[in-house]
């Protein structure tokens, strides 16, 4: 509140300077014109001075009318940018020996955050990641994104297993939907809900990587990640649970075991905006081919993978993204213990 009042006082002072000085000059010239010059001279000099003052005031008014909204828009964008960075904050480049990078393309122009969400945290249980997709895209989905991410950032540290994390996310989403239903009920505003909460759901993938590279996952209606390296292809691939918000989670939820992420191998987690993107002819984007090209010379840095996939996606769609696209890449940069053979690579060599 104090800062708001200070801003208002500052704007009022600046406005007084911008408009007050030209107005004062115009008033002096007009008074001089009405009273007549000391010598009674009605020369062209006085007329020119009057015209210059009038044009000066008009120029200041036009500039103020045009630049005022521009300044306001810049301030609003700066606040929105800071808010979005808090909600979908940048990931650190390295988490517990894993190189990490994330990026998003929003279908809403000027927005950094839409209906997609992601986070990666180092916990006592291992590195835990979440990626999700709220039904719809753009600013209307931010409330559900905030509810799910806020719950994950606490539950990831508190819950010993991923099924417990999934239940915490489900409860957080339910609370959000109930609150939204109350706000959109006709009794609250006299109009029918614009976005019925019953139609809102979130696909979520939870992934955990322990100190030995072992991976477990709980998938609620989300696309499975892709493994970059050998072998390449979708991770796990079992039948996922329903998205959160459609049906209650089963009484017994078990995490899927997804093998190990070996040193040098990488994973790409993504939302369905990447696989559902189409070119002008209606052909779907082939994400697996783009990943093969991105890792043709070995798995590059995660940020480089995202840059290459984003470039291929924008070329394929002609720059017209119709759904939010979130990508999260992690690479195992941990060193293998010397003198200790890797049983997974040994098994692969025997095949």
C-alpha cells in the first residue's frame, strides 16, 4: 500500500511537470496576446510565439496520451514476468549429479506460464520430478498449475513414496476445484460458470531417480518420457492411471519401476503439446525423430536438446503453436564407481 501511494505521488508530480510547464507557457502567451504587447505591437512574432506554445502543449498532450499506456503496459508485464518466474521458477542447471534444463512454449502470446507445469527437487528420497498438463492452456489454467506445484513442492519432501505424493496432489487439486466452483456458481455472480470445474483435469507424471540411477514413476494420464541413449525410446510404457480430477485414485496405487538411468544417459519429459503439434498440412510432429537428430552425435547438454527440439517444432508448425509445450531434459552426469561393474550394461552387452 505504501509503495502504491508513492507511485501515485510520483506519477502525479511527473504529470504536473509534463503538462504544467507547457500550459503555463501557453497561459503567459495568451495573456500577453489579450492584454497586448507593451508597445502595442501585434506583429508576427507574437503570433508565432502563441502558435509555438499551442503546438508545444498539443505535442505534450499527445505524447502523454500515447506513452502513458505504454508505460503502464511495461509495468504490468514486469509484474507478470516476476509472478510467472515465482510460479514456474527456473530449474538449477544441476541437481544431485543430474544435469537439468527445462523450457516452455506458450500458446498464449506474451505468457510464460500456461497450462503446463514442471519441477525438479533434490530430496532425501532421491531426485523427484513432476511434469503435468492442465486441460486447456493460457492464463485460465494458472490456478490449477499453482495448486499442483505448491502441493508437490511440499509433498516431494514429506512423502516416502510417489503414491503418497500423487494423493497429495489430488487433494490439492480437489480443493482448488471446489473453491473455483464456489466462485463461479451463479449465486456468487449471477452468471453461469465460464469454465465448469467438472471439466477440468490435470495429467501428471511423477518420476523419482535414486542415488544408483534407479527410476520409479507414477503416471496419471500423462505421456511417458523418452530415453535418450541406448536403448532409446519411451520409458516404461505401461497403462497410466486416469488424470487427476477425472476419477479418484485407486485405493492402492503402486509406482512403476522403470529401470536405471545410467551415467551419460538422458531423459526427455514432455507434455502432449509436443506430439499433438501439426504442420499446415495436418501432419503431426514426430518428436522421436527430432530427439534422434538432436542426439545423433551423442547426448548433448540438456539445454541444447531443448533448443534443438524447440527449433524443429517451430519449423514444423510454421511458428503457430496451438497448445502449450513443456520440455524437461535431465542427463545423468554422475560418475560410475571405479572397479564396480555396471550390471545393466553387462546384461546389455551379453544380448
